[in-house]
């Protein structure tokens, strides 16, 4: 979507029609909503060993749960784009938060594995179908052409700041319950789930009572709209395919971070559950730095250049992390983890900003977001199974090393896709 096509085709409020303050207020609301809704789904990145103990499940079963979540996401991405053009964001976001929190209360009862599959599947609906495309499209529409990088950087970095604050409170509560008071890990985990679930419900009620900012509600769909025809046009867009490839590869780097806590807790590295949890929680604080910093650097210099650097740097750092058992220094290992965190969140903060350069009209932007998401986030359905297979087939650090090696390769491949994207943009600019 080029800046010209966005400005001319927007059906919602445009940056020229909306004051700077109004656009940043809208962005802040989106950041708060995104920062509150997802941590409950992905507690494994800090509490994976605890989850295995509390729910009495294996790593493979945990992989099945996240595979079910990812499969629902994949099925929801296209319909989510369709909904984003037809239902007020306030309604979609409010419903998503309340539903996600309510499922969290069920989750806190430590139900059986079959019930966990239902919970994760429903989480896929509440955060995928009714939430995802509305957030992405709204950010793209309220940002001007020269603000795409920083707005998406603020979305991911700001959301990460909220997640880091919540995660810090949560791990502190968990440590207090389990170490200071001497209660079970199950009691500590339940308190953490309660914190996130009630926050989602409360925030959903509050946002449901807040009126949409002027121009935020979507207008009626075009009378001549034809989903299959629009899909056909989008599928012929090479820039959109390259964006999907970049998201596909970059998103897998983010998935690797979910396994850091369990990896650091392996006996060959020797960190305790709490120590590994604190390092991975500290990694979450890299999200505002990577997301917002990467976004500003992308707007100032080149979004694709910064993205290329981040993808290749993350690949190299993952290869170094594979050697953690022989490094010896826990401080150095923590630094490597934090560096990967900065690169990961720079990648996440930047790849959706490239949508502005894919020449997608505003009336099919939601569908384009859904299409890219189906391809880009397909690892949700596969990586949990790969992770579970490798860590059980090759116990100890070896399984994680194989997993991180695969992710490093995908990150480098994403860097290549970003280079091709940049080359095509430069070629288009030279032909003007």
C-alpha cells in the first residue's frame, strides 16, 4: 500500500482530518488493549516448567495446546479482516478482552487436558477473529505515510511496555507466594492467572463504555465488494507476498523467545526457575526499546534497512545462544537473551509498517492484513509441534539447540526476503 493509495482510498478518518493529539490518543487505546489481552495466552514464556507441573502435561501436550491456538488463528485471520471493516472497533475489542479474561478464570481452575484444548481454541477466537485485523488496520489508517514505522513501533513497543510491567508484577507475586510464603507453585501460578484475567475483564468493561473517537467506526462496505475478486487481486501483488514471507520468518524469531526460560533452566546451564523467569521477564522490557526505537530509526532512515539488520543480527545471536552451556557466564547469557529481545521486537515493530508500501487500497486493506496473517502467522500451528518433538526426542539442551538453529536459519531467510523487498522498492523509485 503506497502512501498515495492510502491517502486517497481511506474510508475512515485520515491523518489530515484528525489532529495529531487525537491520533495518538487512538493509538494509546489500541496499545493498552493489545498489551492486556495476549500475556494470558502466552504465560509459557516465563512459566513453562510450572505449567507442565500444575496441569500435569508433557511438553508435547503443551505443544498441542499452542498448535490448536495457532490453527484457530489461521482460520480466523481472513474473517477477522472482513469483520474489521464492518463492526465498530470498540465493540470488537471490548468483547475480546472480556471473553479472554473469562476463559482465564476457567484456566485458573487447572482443568483437564481436554478442557485446556477448548480454552486455547476459544482464546484463538477471542484474540484472533474479533481482535487482530481491527488493531492492525486501525493503526495503519490513523498513521500518515511518514509515521507508519513509529506508529507500529509504538503499537508493539508500547504494548510490550505494558506486558513487561504486568510480567514484572506477576513474577514478583509468584516469587513472593512460592519462596517468601512457601506456598506451592500451583498457588503462585493461580494468582498470576487471576491477575491477568481480572485485568482483561475490567479493561474490557471500561473500553466498552468509551465512545469511539470521531471517524473510528467503519463505514458500510462497498456495494460492489466481491471477496473472491479482491483476494484474486491481492494474490497478484508481489510486494504483499514478500511482506508475508518477512512476517513468516520474523515471527518465528519471536516464537523462539517462548523457549528461553525452559532452556535456561536446563541443568547444563543451571539457572533456577525464578532466575530464568526474571531474565525472560527482563527480556520483555526490551520490547519498548526494540519496538519504538526500531520504528523511529525506520522512519528516519529506512524501514527495510533496519529490518534487514535486525533479522540477520537475531540469526547470529541465536547461533551464539546455542553455545550457552559452554559460555559459563550467566551474565553474558543474559546479555545475549536481552540482545535477541531487542532485535525480535524491532522486527515485530517494523514488519507491518511495510504494508504502507504494498499499494493496497484502503477498501481491501483488512482483507490484505488477513491474507498476510494467514501466511505470516502459520508458524503458530506448526512450531509448537516442532518444539515439542525436538525437546522430547533430544532431551536436555540439545533439543533446544536444534530448535534455535532452525529459527536462526529462518531469520536469515527473512533478511533475504527483506533485501528483495527493498530492491523492488528502489527499482520502483528509480522508474518514477
